[in-house]
């Protein structure tokens, strides 16, 4: 089904322009197509689904790709804070490097980042796309007991009747706040908030200016390769691993 325009039940900050999808396809691919066509900065694509919370936002970076890619961590921080704000209190929302989201230790989904394929590391990209795909319900996937490594919003007590639009709204607000913190206090403030949730980074880990993870022992993990691997995603279905 083709994307539709505004959903009046979803209230986003004015900087965002909402596009709602129903049916097949992914919010990430829809946002990539819109970004490549030009003049779509701030567009937030939300694919409504009973099984998945799937959305993507188009960003307009102002620095070279090598450093602009760190916007991914801002997106992950905003995603985790939105999930945490709507879930049961005091349940940890954590990351596996760099893109897997866990709720109380169980895999819930993950994030992606897209950029123009022709953009060099030293060039300012025309756009970036941050996308998140979260398991909303396992109702159609068989016995949840057969997939104990993952969980869903429904299983964890989130309200899913509205397609999780409240989480989309919350993500948009948190993303704006996160970028405002970056502008005011530098990326280090975003780095701290991301690393506090990173389960496999170690206490002395830091994020290099190009987005690579530097462990306390000096081990370096390439962010581009890690993002391409998308370990949270099933390569056969294109959806989060169950």
C-alpha cells in the first residue's frame, strides 16, 4: 500500500513530517527512497504493523560522513529512552554493540543507519537515515517459549493497540533533545549516555570520532562493519531475530 500523509492521532514536534505506511515494505527502504529523491529532511516514516514497531527518520548532517555517522548513537539513545519511558519501570534497556536493543536482557530489535552510497568519508552526505525495528508482538510467530532469546513489547506489558504510536512520538521528542544536548555539550554527552547502556563495552570504552568503539584494552571495533552485519536482524525475513 502506498504511504499516506499525516495521521492526526500522532503528534510530533514541528520539525518532523510524518508519513504513515500500511502493508509490506520497510520504513527504512521508504525513507531511503524519499531521501534519495531530495527535499525530505525531517520526514519520519512509520509503518503500522501488529507484529513490528518500524519507523525511520531522515536527517540532514552538517559534517563529513566519517564523523556524521555518530548520529546513529544519538538515534539509539533516543530509541532506548523512548522504550524505557513507556515500559514497566526500572527494567534495563541495553545495547549490544552497536545496534542491538535489549529489554531486561532479551533481544527486542535494533537500529540501522543509511547514507548515500556515493558519499566519501570526507564528504558531507546529503542525508542520513536512522531506522529502528522492534518486535511488537509474537502472537503470529508460534510458541514464544521456543524463542527465549527475544521478547516483544506485548510480552513485556507495553500497550500495543495503537501500533505503538506513543513510542514513535516519544522517540521524536527524545531525538530532538538528544541532538540539542550534542549541540550544547558536544558528542561526549551522547557518548556517555550510549555507553552507560552498552552491555559489552567495558568500563573504559570510548567512541572514536569516526564511530569505532575503542575498548579499555585498546581493542578497536569497526562501526561500519558492525552496522553492516546487523546481528539483530534475520537475513531471510528482514525482521528482528526471534
